[in-house]
C-alpha cells in the first residue's frame, strides 16, 4: 500500500477553516456531498451502525480525572506488547501502570512499570486540531520483574547507561519494586528501556453516546503517539495518537479484558484470556474504518479497502478531512494495484508479511486549499496542471504520481497485517503503522512492526475486480508517500497566501 503523505494538507485546511469544536460524525457518503458515491450497502450500513447516530463530543480542556484502561493487548513499534492502566487524580497527580509481555496475546508478563508524577493541561494544540497540549513531571518510576530472565535482560541493557542499577547485584525478588527514576534523588535509569512518557504531552477526550451501547456512554482517552523509531522516542513530541484508553466506568461492552486490567496492579499483572485460534488470515473482502482516524502531523481520514483474492489485486479509498471527527473533506485519494501472498512475520510476532504494489492513483480535491495547491504544481508533475476543480477527480498515473504530494508511481511497500475478532466475533483488520517521520516502508528493513487503528469487515469478496469510475463509488484506501521537506515548505507558503486572500 502507499504511505499516507499529506500531513501538510491538514495545515492547509486548518488555515482555511474556522477553529470550531466539531461534533457528531457524518457517514462518508454524506461527508463528500455526492449522490454519485455508491458504497456497498453492507459497508455503508456497517459504518452507520457502528456510529449509530452516536453523538461524539470532545471537550476542551478535557477532564481526565479517573481510571483509564486498555481494552486489549496493545502493540507498540519494536514490537512491544503491553497493557496500560492510568489513574489521574483531581490534584493533578497521576499513577500510570504499564505491563509488558513477551507474547503477542499479553499472556506472559515480563515486567511492569509503576509511574508516578503530575500532569498540567495547557492550551489547545495548534498543530493537532481537537487535542490539548500538556506538561508532565515524573516523580518516580519503578520496575517489577516477573521473571529472572526479564531482570537479566534489562540489567544487560543498563550495563552502560546506569551502572548504579546494575551494580546492585540483587537476584530477582518477586514483588520487589526496583527504582529506575527518582526526581528527589536526581536518579534516572530509564533510558536503557527507551522509556518516555511524552504521550502525556498530547491529550484528547471523547465522549460517545450510543443508544445501542450498554450504559449508553463510552469515554475514550487519546494520548500521544509513540515514534516508530525506538531511537527517536525520547526526543519526539507527539502529533498523533495511540489507540485510546477507555474509562473504567464507561467503556465498550462486552469487555472481559477491561475487568482483568482494572483489577490488576504492578505485582499482579493482567493475564489476558486465551482466544480461540483463527483460520489462516485472508485479506479478501471489503473493510471499512471504525472511527475517524488520526495520524501524526495533522492527518484525519477514513479508509475503505477492497481485496480480490482471485488475482491478488486491491483497491482503496482514503477520504481525508481537516477536522478530528471527519466532517470537513479536503481531498479523496483512490489507488489500486496488486499484493503478494502473505508469509508469517519473523520480526513482528502474530503478524503476516506481504508486499503491496501500487500502480494507479486518482486524486479529487474537495476544498479550495487543496485545489490551490494542486493547481500550483509544475506542469507534468501532478495530473493536468492548472485544470483541477473541486469535486473533479484526476488520474495522476500518467505523470508518475504527484510531485506536489510526494507520490511516485509505480510504488512498492513492505507491509504487515493481522486479523483478529472483537468481543462480538466481528473480523478486524490491522494494517502496518505508517512511519512517524513520513518515510515509506519501501524496503524489508523498514517494514512496520506495529499497527494502525483496525478496519472492520463489512462485506465478503466481490465477484471480480471493479473498474474504477471517475464519478465516484466506494474505493479502498491506500497509504501514500509523505512529501519532502521542500514540498512541505512550499505548501505551507501557499496555505498562508490562500488564507490572506
């Protein structure tokens, strides 16, 4: 697939629209304002059913007081497998528990971190619309090892960076908390773990009211994303989100995992229940976003993917927006190509590796800011320069992609995916997380080790590959190349000029 590029278009859109609080998501067929978009009925229904007319509100500033928990086994780049349990108190103090595992099902605990500190919410983020920036200060970080092997591994990593910890000479003691960080003592041994809590520097709280949900209310706490390169984590300041934590009081039902994590502590890490083995994963069928997705650096989108198993071809639509609830469209991307047979992932346990080839792509501007940018592109570099119009799609294949957007065609990406079932036995598709630095997984070494938000299967495999119609129709979404720094600068200047005019 292609790496999502266009984060600057988020800036373009933000500069050309008012700063208001968006609320109440609208299905993609209505968002794009075109009666000529023909979604698969099941897929359109699935998206409507998932949202179910749900009213989503995001308050600024958010009220984060309370207990927030993971709803499943999370995967961070590396990969790292963990669950989280965070408590925020009215006096701004916090206690965060992170439980790490050696397996992709979070059943074999390795060690737990207990983190204590203070959080101060600041102003609304100018970069990530709908988010609140925050400052945090850590008072203490301790580690509890759940095996001698875990302790030996971490001590080996600390051999050069924190001799004081290594020289303790203690063997593993079950339940003992070993201090890694103490603000009072001026001691910090967390760097060897690649540990950082910069996720606390970006906060968003959503409340979703759903008549079909038990209790009617689900509260989600989005915290900042983790850089896909481990070496960059300490320096990176988030512009996107991780998978959200949910309120221990107001979470999705049913959720067996929620109760297990809620009752756990650093001495008794949660061990998630065994899941029934699934058949070998198959990409065939149609898959749609379950929420408005947020990527690092101002990118909001929904995706709709179709995979044809008979000839291993795929096609996809990305619907991009300038607001965190996907109500104000900026542009639509359609792409198509082929993919290879999946093989078991060696570096990302639980995943499947494959290669996507992107051969064709179309772009449709949906607002004046993206229109301005496309019409300012160099002749021969992005469709028919100067002829772009809002709501009119152009094929960018003949020009080898779109230089203004950083898209090159044809393009190859080394991907990762996994398929799971939710508590209601619905099929969920997780595709590889996009590189935080805007690069592309165009070599095996750059293959993702973590995942984007899941898509849900909304229909089986269609009878045969569809022919793309420039008038619209449901299209699956492919990831795209991110623009180069010089492209970003020129787009930003265009945005400023457009705003002034």
